[in-house]
C-alpha cells in the first residue's frame, strides 16, 4: 500500500517523476544512516543543520573585528548583521531540505536527518519555514538599511535571498550545475565580510590598508566555505551522479575534488600568515590550522563517506575558529 502511495505521489510530481532514487552503496562504501532525533522539535533542529551556522558567524565576527580595529565598532549594526547571516543560513538549509526532498535526490543521501525526504513532515511546511527565516533575515536587513541609510543594501539583501533559494530550488538550480562552491565563496567570503565591516565603517574603502585587512580574511573564510561544500559534494558523488545532480565534484571527479579541496584549505591557511605581524593577538586564529591540516589527510585517504562527514565537521569548526580568532584578535587591539 505504501509503495502504491509513493508511486502515485511521484506520478503527480514532475520533479520526483524525473528523478529515480540512487542506488545505495554497499560494503565498505556504505554510508552511515543519519540519526533520527526522537522528538519533532529535535527533527526540526537537526534539519536546520546547526553545524553550518559557524560558516555564517565567521565572516560577521571577522568583519566586526576589522570595524573595531578601525575604531568604528557599532554593536547594534554588528548584531543585526549577525542575525541576517544566521537567519539566511537556516533558511537556505530548510530550502535545500525542501528542494532536494521533492526532487528525490535526498532519498539515499548521507549526512544529517532530512525532514522532507523522511516523509515525516509535509514538504510545504518545510518550504514555508524556509520562507519564514528568509523573511526574518529581510527584517533584520531592513533594520540595518534604516539605521545606516544605505538604501542600496536592499538590492544586496534581495540577491542573497535569491541565491539562497535557487541553490537547489527552481527549475534550474545552480547547485545542480556545479556553481555552488563559487557562490558559497562569494557570499560567505567577500559579501558577508565587507558587508559587515561597511555597515559599521562606511569609510573603510578610503583606507587602503583597512580594505586589505578585510580582503585577507574575506578570501580565507570564503575558501573554507567553498571547501565545506566541496567535501560535502565529494561525499555524495555516487548518489548525486546517479540522480543527475551535476555538482562540481561530479564534474571534476574525485581526484580533482581532492586537489581543489587542498588548494582551498592551503589558501585559507596562507591568508592567516600576515595578520600576527601587524596584529599580534590574531595569532589565536592559528588554532584553526590544527583542524585544517588533518582534514586534508582525511580527504586524500578516506575509504568511506563516514570519514568525509568527519572532514566536513572539522572544516566547519575550523572556519568558526578562523573567523572568531581573527575578529577577536583585531578587536583586542583597542581594548585596554
């Protein structure tokens, strides 16, 4: 009876009808089954993917640190920028859950629990919650616009929401075409970092040194955001290829993905080198290197998706340490 219902649902949903479930890997390549939270609240929290929030916090923390170094820290603006970043991240996670779920591409995927694919929650409910968080991000963003009088930021915010939705949403999601890593780099890196600093220190671009200080961290955090998405997609190459999801990892293959991952991580580490020379307190950001180096080893030697899940967690944690280490280090220059 359940099979008949699933078949009927697929026949009435073009997205599901066009996509066949991917074959499940067996033996040593078998992926660990996601842990299913016991309570419904726990299921929603898990689907929000809390581990990814570090990627949203890191650029705001660093950008605020640069503003502090410019003696232009504005806590209200920094707080609103943080809300925008976090709400957008949660929104895009639910949007991905919805879009991948209705397409059937989450049927055999590795990783965290998914609401839509599990069938325990209606797809429309997941979509609506994603829109709620996009709306909360928009409200926080409008607050920033009103305070700063930088009305053109409305366009930037709109582009961010559109990019968040069409990563896996719409008829031709760019995440299915191999552009996810590039967009992650841009929005978690330069856009988030420069945006955070600019709403507190609008004259930053008139100071070349300050702009360069922002650039280093923006590149590094962007590299790590792209690396997180890359290792996530590397983990899912077999299932993504089977359902026609042409991520960057599917396009360049496993070896190409390993090389690119290494370049991104090494690039992020390289951007840290100059900071302690000018701002000694930023040396604390070097703790992230202790996480990043093992992640390269894992990616090159992994034998099962479970190991790549570990690498993903490590790089996500490193990104947060990276952003906080630089941000706090810059801020301490003018404290005491």
